[in-house]
C-alpha cells in the first residue's frame, strides 16, 4: 500500500518543461540519417513538432527504414526476446499521415475527430498541424528500435519471453515499441504527459488488440497524465506489471541532480522519492523488474557547466532501492560500448548532421527486482 502525495506543483508548467527538455535532448542527438528528422529548437512554451512541410517525403518509407534498422541491429542483440522484438518490425502497420490541432493558448493538442466535434467558435482557437507518416513511429524522439537494448537487458536478466507479460513504459514517447511488444504477446501500457501523443494515437485502429498468428494476442493501452501524482492516472495505469521501464525520462540530472542547475531545467515528479519508489514497488508483481535506461550527451566534469539531460545515471541510490524492497541487479552500469555500436548501426554517425558516438554519447542502465515477498 502506498500513500499518494498531494499536488505541490503547477501541472501545466511542469508538463511544458518536461516536454521541452526531452525534445532538447532529441534535438541534441543526431538521429538516423535515413529518416532525416529535422527539428528546430523548442520554443519557451512547448516543443516544436516537425511537420510534413518540414521534411522531404521519406524514401524509403518509415516502415522500410525500420526494417533495415532491425536487420542492422540483429548482429548486436542476441537474446531470444530481443530477436523476437526486432523481427516484429516486419508486421508493423503501415504508418499513416495524421492531422492534429494545437490550442493557441493552452498549447494542448487534440485529434482530428475531437476537433471536428467542436463548434466553429471553439475550432477558431486551434491551429492544425499535418504530420507526415514517419512521425507516427518517430514522433519527436527518433526510431523506437533503440528500445531493443532495453529488451536485450530484460532477456539478460531472466525474461525469456514477452508473451503474456504486462509492461509499463513510463514516458513512452511513441507507440512504436509498444506495438512491437504487443506483437510479441505483451500487454503494453504507455503513460506520458504529452497531449500530442494522445492526439496522434486517437484512432480506433491504434489501440485495437494485436492479433498474433503464432502466439497470444497483445494489447496496447495509452494513458495521458502525471503518474504517480494524480489519482485518476494511477487508477488508469493499474498494476500487476512484470516490467516497468523508463527510457530517457528518469535521469539523475532531472530528478536529483548532482549539481544544482537553474530551476528551468529541473523536473518535479510531483511526489517524493519515497512515494515514487513505493508506487513502482506496489505496481510490480513479485520478481518484477524496474529498468532505467538512458542515452545521453556526454556528461562533462566540472568546471564545465552541468547539463541535466546529460546526467543519465539513476536518480536514486542503491540504498534507496534496497530500502524500498528491491534487489539491485545492476546499478549505473556504463553501457557506452553497446550505445556507441547501436548509434553506428542506426546511422547516427552518417549524413549531413552526423555525430561521433564515442565522443558525443553516454549510455547508462540500472535494473532492480522486486523481492518475492
């Protein structure tokens, strides 16, 4: 049993800050040269979304690009679950173009069906954005296939199949990895504060049960809101998870920074460390895994300025995990070798906006397991 803390922050402000910070990091990493994701710096009110007019038509299509990416990653990831995750790319539905609408004042996004249901006076407060098909799987954060590293780590820590597993992705960012999990028979839930995602994935076809010819059917559930600080979001997300994952969201630099940054780049989860870890613990099945996996810009030591999104270490200490009923399986592991190899295979080191992964990127992961009792 856990106690939910009262709200002690202004949710709209925190929503904007977190989306902007996550997008700044996405802008900082040069994504696959094949998909040519061209983003401008986010403005002070919210993040900018690349539109169909911002990029050339993707040739090959995003589905074809992801199939090619999966084939490249096959040599890097060797567990059965990672291989199954990558193989499912060939069954992904064709990515559609979508039109979404943003409120001029609140900056909240709504779907085309929701916009159509408004009166003409209400519609006047919105501006439309056309999203090209490649945005369906990449959104603002690039290829979902980087999530294969998370699945590989799960396989290395005892997960031999995704079938019938209940998985929560905290700060999911795109439906792509959730769909791949579901195509392997998992019940995948994503929770995120970004209303763009709710607007983008509002069609019935996005959330239908995923039928699999060779195994159990999977499901996808998306929840918008603050977890675990909002009661209705906690209720909507539910519990009984076998795995809870945070990829590029829970970072020490955002939550408990090693050096004090400016307030504009600090994130308040809305609950204390005690409540957050208690909620994770309560939401997991016995022996369930909590995985924090982050790819970050290189963290430079003092006297260089402290960049919060570059500090991808665990927000919590080994002792805090243990005090909340977790067994620490891996703590702040340097994952640079695999991160750099994956960056090269995904093409981040190629093209006009190429990066040098060895000089520009760090990778970290922490994995803890809920005790049996």
